[in-house]
């Protein structure tokens, strides 16, 4: 399977799982954080959605940068924004084609340091980072008493 199709299939599968986790999170508990230095659930959800856009668009323009964009105020608005952005990004990646995987992408790694890697490394890194943050959010689900959906197999709340 070509790299692009492999990535797109995995990305879409993980996106659908991410939506189930987002949808199960109680809107009334978005401010919850398990520790004072932890991100709130709302911040964590926005990190997942926002980083996807910035990483993909950064790969498309050969330079990844991040700004400080405020999240939508409600869980529903955040999910709608994430779904809309995701669909647009999938189209852009598909249009960019296989060349995106070999294209050199620059990413600032600290003061005066820039890391340059092929697009495939950044794209898969994004996906792994999203999965990592989804894992954090799934723990928040349990801590606030919400249902944890099946992610890669049955959960206590969704047995097979």
C-alpha cells in the first residue's frame, strides 16, 4: 500500500476513535484537571484538534509553527470545529500526494535550533502525539465518572 493511503487510513480510523472519546466526555466537566499542572480536559481536547491543523498545514508549507489560538467555548463547538478542520485537512493531504512524505519539513526545537525531517516522520509523529493525548483524555473520562469507549479493544464500559 502506498505511504499516503496507509497514513490516511490509519489517521481516519484514529480520528473516528478520537471522536468517540470526545463525545463521551461530559460537557459539564471540561474544566476538570487531575492535577494543578495538568491541562484541563477542554485544553487537552483543543490540543488534539489544534495540533492536527498546525502540524498538517506546517507539513504542507514545509515549516511547522504554532500560535496561540483560543479554543471554542463548548464541547459541541470544539467537536464541530475539529470535524470540519479534519475533513479539509484530509483533502489537502490527499491532494499533496506521496511527495509530502519525502518533502523536508522544518520545525523549531528551541532557541536557534531547527529540526528538519521528511514529512512522513512529522505526519506519523502527529498521529502518535494525538494517540498519546487521547490516552490522557481517556483517563480523565474514568476520573470524572464518564464511560470509556472501546479504543483498541473492549473497555469496562464497552465490552465486546
